[in-house]
C-alpha cells in the first residue's frame, strides 16, 4: 500500500499540468452552465418569495356599476374561505396638469380603505408596499400620502411636495373608466359647489409589489387586458405614468350623491384586491396555481355578478415580463449546456485516455509487482475523480457568482425583489453527472485496454504512427511547390487523426459560442434593443467561450507535445533551432484552428437562429458584419497565446533523456 500511495503521489507531480487542465475544464463548464441555469431558478424562487412576503393579490375585482360593490358582496368574498385577505378601495388615472394631459402622462391614484387608520404600509394586508423613503419633518403634515418609487418612466419625489386633487375630475374620470359617459358640464358645475379640492402632502416613497417593471406599466388596475409580453419590447398597452399616489379613502369628500343626481356613493368600493389563502400554490405561475386561478375565477364571477371585471396576475405586466425573461435565460441555459458539455466531454476523454497510454511502463511495473488490473485502474480513476471534485466545487461557487450577476443585471429592467440565497441545482447535477460519467468511462476504457497487455508488451515503446498520404498529394500542382516542412506538417496533421478531429471540433464549437455571444451583444449595441440582461448573457458567453477555447487548445496541444517529445528531440539532434522546433508543432496547431474556425462560422448560424427564436428578436442578417471578423480574430488570438505559453516546454525538451530507451 505504501508503494501504491507513493506512485499515486508521484503521478500528481508528474502530471500537475494535466491535473490543473482537468480542474479548469470542469470548473469552466460547471461554472457557466450552473450559473446560467441557476439564474432562472433564483428569479423564480425570489419572485415566489416576494409574492408570499408582500401578499401579492391573485385577483383584482373592479366594479363597473355606478354604485360599486355592496357591503354584502365584499363580506361574501371574505367569507368564501379560500382567500386570506381582501383589500377594498378605488383606483383612477387622472391628469393633474394640462401639461400632463398633452404628454399623456397620467397620475394613478390608489384610494385604500386600509390607510384610513394611518399612512403605514404595514396597514395594507394585500399588495403590501415596501417603504423606500420617509421624508424628514413630515410627521405633522396635513393629509399625508405616499408616492411610488421612480423608474425609467415614473417621476418620483425626492422631497415632500403638496398636490391638489380635484375630486370632480376624479369622479368624472372614474365614471369613464367604469364604462359610463363623462359627466355633463351641468353636473360638474353642481358638484363643484359641494366638493372642494383637497390638498395632500407626499411624505413617503413606496415600492408596489405589483408594478416593478422599470420601463412602464400596463393598465393592469384599470381593467384593460394585456397580452403576455415578449422579453424585450414593451407591449402596446403600456401607460407612461407620471406618478403613483397611495391615498387614504377617508380623504374623499363626504357628499350626498343623490343631491347630485347620482345613484350611489361618490367613491365607494370600486376595487377589491384579493389574495388566495394558500400562498405556496403560486410557485412562479405553476400548473397548480393556474388550476386554482381558473377555479376561483369562476367562483368569484358567480358571486359578484356581471357588473364586474376580474383581473389576475396573468394580466400583470411586471410578473409576466420577469417570468418571460427568466424563461429565456432557462432555455438559453439548456441550449448552451449541450454545447459546453460536448466540448468538455471530448477534452476530458482525450486527456485521461492519453494519460493512461503514456504510463504504459508504470503500468507494466505495477503488474510485475503483483498489483491487480483493478487497483491499477483505480489509481487513474482517483486522479480524475479528485480533479472532478475540485473543479465541480469551485465551479459551483463560480456559477453562483454568475447567477448573482444575472440577477443584478436584471435590476436595469426591473426593480428586482430581494435575491433569495436558495437556488436550484438541476443544471449543476446534470453537468457534473455527464462529465463524471465521460471521465470515468474514458479512464476505465483506456485502463482496461492497457492492463490487458502483458508487462513485456507494455515495456516496449509503441511504434510511431505511420505517415499517410494526404489529399494534397493527389494535386501535384500544389504539392510539388510545397517545401519539405509544409509537406511534413500536412502529413502530421492527418497522421494523428483522432487528435485532429477533436481539436477541430472543439475549436469549431468555441468559435460558434464566441460568435453567438457577440451576436447577442450586437442586438443591444446596434440592434436598438434595450436589454441589459441580453447584453449580460452575450458578455458571459463570450468570456466563458474564450476561456474554453484557450483551455481546449492548450490541453490538446500540451498532450500533442508530450506524446511527441522523442520526435521533437530527434529534430533538435538533427540541428533544428528552437524556433524551428516550435514552428514544427505550431503550424499543425494553426491549421487545426483555421479548419475549426471555418467549420465554426456556419455552425454558429443555427445556434443563433435558435437563440433568436427563444428571445423573440434578432435575425442573422441583422448581425453587424464586423462581429464575424472579431470572432475569428479572437480565436486566432487565443491560439497564438497558447502557442506562446507552450514555447518554453518545447525549448526545455532534453535531447538525451528523451532519446533514452524506455525505462
């Protein structure tokens, strides 16, 4: 056992570069895939937690009758047993100034009965706002109200401000929103004798859990249906609200409506905000939630009658848009997971199988000493497994950082709810499982192949692969004009066919990924699409694809050099200078890279098409032409950097040691 452990430790020392390469390959794949995949999970979970903590309404019932909802109707809804809370009040959009009317920027007024006991967000049991600011020296303010926090559209307040509310105009607008006719000038004149304007003071800034999209809100609370939005372009129903005010209902002037020729109260219970008792059902619009909403919609319609319009969270732009963005990230994650895993599996398979083959003499010695084939193979399995565990653990935390970055970037589009520390691990498990199976399978396959041979056979050096004619030799016009070094290069490229195919495929996929990331960035930089999240995805894809390309070329080239040390040493003995020896290998690397790039460019087209279909925007022809050049230049730059990094290894090859007989 002591001898076994010594050989195990020496194996790490000998193959430290290969060990680090395996760790980095796993880290990059796990970090990227788990990061993109868990970003969607974090959004879903955070949205669901926010739904629960702020008791977001599942239904908003809006009366279309002049009298509003009766006390009996409200009480019946409260006693149905499936709802946890019911908030009553009224909402209306009005223009506070002539300039607002010209710009079509109304102010939304929420009259809430729950605020009659004091302007406190905690008093609101359904759609509980989050208090962002309480202005100083406003404790004694007359008629205090709260405003909505500002975003890309809403102009909020950064200091206390007084606003005059004309309730004649408010009633007129409420009548129109309810589907009735506008009040006549005669009625307005009569009302103005009894109803005086009310001055309110903005003392606090709140954030509504219903309206957190940064680029405007639809008429969700005004009874207009909004189609499910796409992920970037705002829907046509968006209203550019100037302000949002939360007002106690008891500020409404007390006037006998019958004196004005009206059938009901001036402003009665026009809205009911209703939340389901089972808050766990939501789960980011789950199927169970959909069934519950369908069932209770029918029950509420039967209870409240036809003079009512019922809205659900499926008509809320903020929730639907955020869910749509998260879905896009999730689908992109699935697509890129397949691509990243393909490259990773190819490289780890090559790395471990070549490593086992290089240790033929060590395997022979261990077999001679009486070690079983299983114990010999287990040494390499443990080597791969340790690299896998280290890479997976570090990759997991890298992935959490990537998902946090995505969540942070979403704040440019949404006033995001607090990010949950909880996240899904589906992508992490899939990635680790696939890489682990591939790594173990490659190691076992190579180990079984070598340990089947007798020690005497293993101690003999494997004969170099025979040179083969290449297709260029069948074209004398080209072949006869090539110098010897280029003829040998072309022959060597195809002499090691498995490595050639693996390098070309890996570079092709890396090229495609880089171009996909650049295409996503182009949508936002030059395509007129204002989406920080799409830009972030593009940047992350480019960065990880670049790291993948560098590591793939480095690993496969390093293996190439290790396998051919005797060949390179022979060239040195024959008088080749260091730069000539390096060029001998580099020419092959660049040929592989160029062929990979040529294949990778068209390969990126179907990936782009799928991504554009997922996002609902963008076209291949719309991608700015120079990005394709940038993508090619980046891959060539990465290849050049790798060759510079490995120059030292080739220069340091010891001719005497390399040309000795097999140990």
